[in-house]
């Protein structure tokens, strides 16, 4: 509402850093990769009280299997633990 706009303002400040390490091998049409990623997000929201936020699980580990259907296109099966746990199926074309 018009008179309360100043009370609704919030300031968000954060820092983010990440590091990724991996290894991949390719055999003909199949590529296999294993990786680990560390991501740190830390910040706060101020205005009408202060809230602090950070990632619950900064370490993510995964493995993916790519099957190349063409030189620039592949199907990826990815399995991940940590911050974005789950299984993923992707259809990728690189231009």
C-alpha cells in the first residue's frame, strides 16, 4: 500500500563461491563422467528484521552417462546426491 512502501523495502546481500572437480572418459558413442561440486551461498535479508540464509547441503556429487546420437547431440542420464539429489534425463544438442 502507498504509505507503507518504505516499510516493505528489504535489502538482500549474499556471497557465493563454488568449486567443481570431475573426470570424464569417452568410448566411441558413450561418455561417462563423475564429479563433485562444492557451492557456498551465504547471505541475509534485512528490513523489518534480519533473516539469514545458506545452503543446507553445499556438496553435490554425481555421475552422468552420455550417449551420442550425432557429433553434436546426445542423451544424458544423470544421477546426483547432495543439494539437488535425484535422477535426470536430458536431450542435448550443442551448436
